[in-house]
C-alpha cells in the first residue's frame, strides 16, 4: 500500500546529524568523525555513539546546511573521498528525511594510518 499521505514531516537536527554520521562511516576512506577541543585546538576521533558531535546542522532560509568534520585514512585520494561522502550524505537525507536541497561541506580535520 503505497501512496501519498497528507501532512508535513519535521526532522530534528540531531536526527539529521545521526543520519549523516552513519552515512559518513560507510564511505571508503573515512575513519570517523572528529571533534575539535575549543580550548586546546586538539582534534580527537569520536566513538561511533557520539557521531553528531562532529556534525554541525543549520537551517538558513529553508535550506539545510551540514558541516562534517572527519578524519580520513592516510593515502586515500581526498577529493574522491569528499565527493563520495557528499553524495552519500545527500542520498541518505533525501531517501530517509526527504530533504532534497542540502548543502554539505566536508572539513578534513586529520589523517590516520590504516591498520
């Protein structure tokens, strides 16, 4: 039974951040989300249960803007990782949260050696 259901869908910023974070972890070359300590400027890798700390979600004039702070694997093509990550996040948000126009910015905060 598929069909349009009248009404509106409201998705919280935390849900958007969680969706984007899990999409990021699935991308090749992404080690994880990063958090920058405001006082010391030190970047740390976040555990998977705190992904939203590495994602800033804002809404400006009805358009959602995401800033993802990630740590990538050393030796990968950063341009390819950024393009793949951007398209993956947009796809997930369009499919699940029905957000068609999302501005995604990727901030590579560090590199990590592959284990």
